[in-house]
C-alpha cells in the first residue's frame, strides 16, 4: 500500500496540481472537459495537459472521451485508499487527531430529529431558491431548508417567482442571501450542503463547521436562456423539475439506517443521475 500512496502524495505536492484535484473534488461526480478546468484555474492548455497526465498516472483522476473532448473526474477509490492509509496505517488511527470522517466509521451518520440543509448557487435568485422551496414544501417536518449565493442578486428572478407561485409555494419570506450569513458562528450548523450550479461549486469556500455531508447537484442555469418569454419560462420549469426530482430522491433516503460513507455515496449517486426535468 505504501508504494501506491507515495506517487499519489507526490502528484499532489504541487500547488496547481492540487488546485485541479480540489476543483474536481468539489465538482464530483461531474466529469469536466479540459477547457473548463483551464478556464476556471486560468491555466494554459499545454500546462494543464501535463498536470492532468501526472494526476492520471497517480490514479487520482480518470479520463474519458465524450464526443470530440476529453473529460476528467476524480477517481474516488484512490482518494479513499490514500486517506485510509494515512489515518489507519501511517497515523495508527489515533482518535486524538480529531479526524472528522474515518473511513471505517459504520455508525449511523445522522441522529437528528430535523436536519439543516443549505443549497448554494451564485446569484441565489432561482435554482437554490427552487431547492429551498421544494424541500420545505415536501419534507418541512424533517428538514430546515435554506439557500444562499456566493454573489447574490439584489432580488429574486421574476421567472423563478412565477414558477414557484404556479406550483403553490409561499414566496413571501424568500430573499436573496449571501453565503456569509451561514458561515457566522451563530448560524445554524448544517447537516447537508449542496451546490446547484457549476460556478458556485468551482469557487473555493472554507470548510463548513461540523463537516456536513456535501454534494454537487448542478442544474443548467435558466437565467442564461435567451428567446421568448415562453422559452425562458420553460427553462425555469425544467430547472425546477430537475431539482424537485433530486430532492424527492434525497428525502426518501433511510437516514437513520445509513452510516456516513453510505449516505455520502447515496448523495453522490443522486447527483450522477439525470433526472427527467419535469415537475
């Protein structure tokens, strides 16, 4: 095992290779085209190619062709093996190190009567507000739903409000909020944090207090759709439907019966599906 871990650690011992790794971890289970990685991290294509090759040789990323482009994703099995080695072998599983997530943990992940869930996008004007509203309406007895933006707009999108009202949601208390409201020491401690837009997932954010279960449920941005009002409205309807289907799958999980690893895997599996974008 040691011979396998050394190349992995060596591949991460470079700031830009580490930045690529961290980006792909935030976007997991998405597979990103090289061009998008280069744009997010401001890397030249030739430089990025060399870094991706090193990470692939270390078994940290996978490469797959999609049409004319190559897409890259985290090889999670290697990540798990590396962390498991560092914790259980190298560090002898010392509890005093305060590791939040030992890979051998097999106790129920969640024991709360009500879970706090935060949905994040950039503007907090449509997708994250959809997710907040759907979760509150469908399982508000078991979840406290919140949403925020990394760079929130001053007002919610009118097409988003129109969809929510048509679906019967109460929009009177909704507002665009900055993510900093939920990073304050007095803010509710989150059990789950989901990004619902790629741009928000691409951004570096501090680690959340309490190490919540995290996931990336990226949905295409309906705000960017051009055309008639009917075409724009349809895009918002589709975004709402995609998030609603994922949230229904999420709320159906047997939380009390799942250990933390199984629950994280289930969250990632929901992200890996392409839910039919209907209401």
